[in-house]
């Protein structure tokens, strides 16, 4: 495990303005304290009341919680509901004409969909899926660009009780195949292409390639016609979305699901080579998404909200597909690259749609900071009233830039900490209540029993880092890892901590005000531009190349991306030099892009005749991390079996 101590000394504190506080959904200190008191005193009742208030139930639940098979917890287990009904149908009586989605394409065309129109599209597509024989419990992989249709596909699955598994459109054929096979998907939904930054992303070709490599469970591929391009076709297997939907009835009866029926699987990286299929429930997950969207983003009926996350990640699930729609909000979906065709695009979108609430990632903020204040200053950003950040620690300087240059010191910033596994935001300031400290994700939301403990489960405070845990099960937490209950239990509820605490895999410390500061992952997971990548996954990809004998991957701090991938490689042939080394490094970078996806492409590949190992054969990752940072090695290398290779590992291929 990696250990961290906090070196950050950040003392600035910012309070929400009186205006903001007075208008906020939770703005009275007393209300906030009451929520905490209630949660502390009667934890289960606290969640039960919220679940009754915020969810429309087909059959109300009588049992709140069942921990008879811990840590396989159940929430509201005897209730029945449908998530898509909660996102669409229940708004129709009074919000049918309200805009649900505003779509801006890569090229800047805009279209919008009211709740009634979205309902109609979801119903027709849901019926189409049923006609294909898809029903409750069947797995459907969605491999789509950032289009309204991606949301429609997810909602249609939820409507008919199928379990979707969205795979980010940047993943390669191999990564897609692995996920399809692990989920045992019957159907894949894709588009004939995607557009990003004016370039065509050949999604359908990648699906064909993935299916050629295996995936025996897939019966059909439904293809959305996005681009006027030639599309390779397999008769009998491939079907056009528009043809399937054309004659479908305009209403699709929701499948009434049990609270605990899985809503979706989403794959994420862990500390082994195999991604984990995180399984989320229907009711508990929905409750987390609704409640946090309303409180953290202080959702107001007339707000226009924009989250820049892709639906391929958890943020796109909870804060594009489910949370905003379940609250009847209006949101923008943008198809393309934030800096296309120029670095002003983001601010133009905000100006054009008069965005009030903007939720994005530190990587994006850092990349925009770089190009200079004059770019955002050209645009009217006065509609903004709240800003949010997610996915990685935001460094105080990027926070200050967002606060001053974009929010003009008027907009609170919610730095939200959470994970694929937690389903919804866990730590964040409540924007009308809590003061903000740049770089801290503040405090647990009411009802979230988060803390920092040592390896025996004892509480830690002060500057030293410890394990970030959540001490009581909460409704939106993952239910298991698909096909791997054992790994779920061992990873998240380790016996060393008593088996009762949810262990997040992050290191954190709490300051004297109880504020949380995230220090980094405790496992071998990198966070590159807010995307989780397992070092083992990249290592497996590298050693799958016939030229590679052995590989070790570590992260190196990066000004823009947060972390960059550095790979140390031992070849099957002699140590390459000069041009040969450059060519090989480039080949291997491309290889990783092809095996996993561009997001995993190493920034730096270094060759050596061996890796630094202890006498017992363990790779010294800590040493590799220092070498990757080009630090002077002060570590004790006396246990190293082969100290002479350090010089080779230090040599960058330039
Ligand atoms: C990191 C994304 C610091 C953390 C929602 C976590 C953060 C991992 C923050 C989850 C934040 C997320 N500050 N670090 N505000 N938010 N992280 O599953 O290491 O893609 O464990 O979920 O991102 O990444 P995931």
C-alpha cells in the first residue's frame, strides 16, 4: 500500500454569499444540523424518509434495510419501482413540455427534447428492444458516442428491466470484447460512427472487430445512424435503430422491478488486470442520484445544467442520465471535444445556453487555465451560479482560477468526491451551507458516515494520511462485482478492518475542521485525466506484445492530466538504442492504445535489461515512481538484486 502524508498547506476559506445561501435548497444551518441529527439518531429512518419522498414507488417498501447477508446489503428490498418511470413518466403531467435535453453537436447544431418527446423516444426504443427479445435481467452493452441516443438507450433498458453496461467509446475492440464477455451481453447498441473534433470515430467497426474475437452471447447489434458513411453490415445480426423504432407504439409499459434488481453494470479498473463490473441496484442507486443532484447542485426548476462527463463513466450515469432527469431538470449534452475547434468552445456553450450550473473535471480546468484568461473573458458567463469538479483532486491554483476567472467569486464550487462504486456523491460542500477550502472536498453529505482510519480501523486525525472509509452501508453503494462476490467482499470490506467498513481505496486526511483532503489511491490504480486505469491492465497489454518480456507501469504527476503513464519495459531482444529505441517506444505506445484505448497510452516508455526487484522477486514500484519523476535516488537500494539497471531505467527515450 502506498502511504501519503499531506504536504499541502492551504488556509484560504471561502463562504457562500448571503444571496446564494438564502436561495439554496439547503441554506439554513438549522436545517442542515437537523438532517445530521436525524441521520445520527435514526440512520435507517433517515434514508427511508428520503426514499419515500423522492422516489415514486409502484409498491411501497415495508422493510428498510436487510443486512442478514452482510456485506451484501439490501435497501428497501420489498419495494417495486421503475427507474425510467421516475425519470420520465412522473414529470409528464406538469412538466411534459419542459425541456429535458439540449443537444449541441460537434459542429454546433442544436436540438432539444421536451420530457414528453424524450418519453416518446424512450418508449419506442424500449418496445423495439422488447421485440428483439430483450427483457428483465438481460445484459445490453451500449457503446455509443455522447448523443441523446446514448441516454435514450440507457433509459430504454431501465424501462424494460434490462441491465445496461455502457462501455466508453474510446475503449478498443479488445477492451470492449472483455466487457461484453464478462457481462454475457445479448445485445450491443452502437452508432455507425461518432464525431469528435471533426474526426469520425468508427464505433461500429470496433464492435465488429470485438465480436469477431468472441462474444458468443451477442445475438444482435443495433446501430444508430449518426453519419452518412458506408457501414459494414452483417445481415441477420445488425439492425438499424430507426427501422426498429419506426412502427413501435408510443407507450411502453415499464417493467416493475424490485428495489434490489440490478440497474446497470459499469466496468472500472482495480488492482488486478481484470476490470471490475460494478453492479448497481435500482432503488438505492436512484435515491443517491436524485438526492445528491438536488442538494449538491442545488437544482432549481429553471436551471440549465451542464455536466461535461461522457455517459461511459459513472459521472455520466448519475449526473447526466439519471440524477438530472429524475429531478425533472434541463440539461445540455455536448457531443464533442471541449477545445474544438478552439479553446473558447466550452465558454461559448455556457454563453449560448445560459448555463447556470457547470460540472466538470480538474483536467479540463487545468487545460483551459493554460491558454489564458482572455479567452473565457471574451464570453458572457454571467448565467453561471454554481460550479462543480469531480474525478481527481483539484489543485488549489486551478480551484482559484475557476473561482475567480470563471465564477467571478460569485459561484460556490462543489468539489465532489465519490466513485463508480459509491454511485453518488459522498463528500462535497453543500453550496449554501459549507465554507470552501480550495483543494478539499469538504465534508460528508448528511447521512454519509465517512472517516479516515488506520489499517486496524482506528480513527486518524491530523496531517497524517489514512484510509478513507464509509462506516455504514448507504443506499447508493455497489451491490457486488459482477460474477465475483468474493472479490467484492475482499476489496471493499477487508477483514483486517473488521469487514464492516466500506474501504474506498483512497488515502485521505481530515483537518481540524473535519474537512477531507484526498491524497491519492492506495492501490495500483492511476488517475489519468480523471480516468481510472489499472497499472496491471496496462502491464498485461504490454506483455501481450511479442517483443515484450516484462513491463512495470507507474504514474508520474502531470500538470494537466493529474497523472501520466510511465512504462518500464524489458524486451525479448537486446537493449535498443537511438532511433531503434524511439521507434520501438512509439510502436508500444500505439500498441497500448490499440489494446486498451488512447486514454491508456503511455507518455514515457523506458527500456532496461531488467526491472528493479527485491531478492524475493518483487518489483520495487516505489523506486520506479521516483525514477519516473526523474528524482535523484536517495532510497535504499541495497535490497535490490540488480542495482546496475537503475542507470538504464533513468534514461528517457528522447
Ligand atoms: C478520485 C469518479 C479527489 C478518487 C466519480 C476516487 C477524486 C476515484 C475526486 C474514483 C475528488 C474522484 N477529489 N479525488 N473530488 N473524485 N476522485 O470511479 O481517487 O472514475 O477513488 O469515479 O477518483 O474514480 P471513478
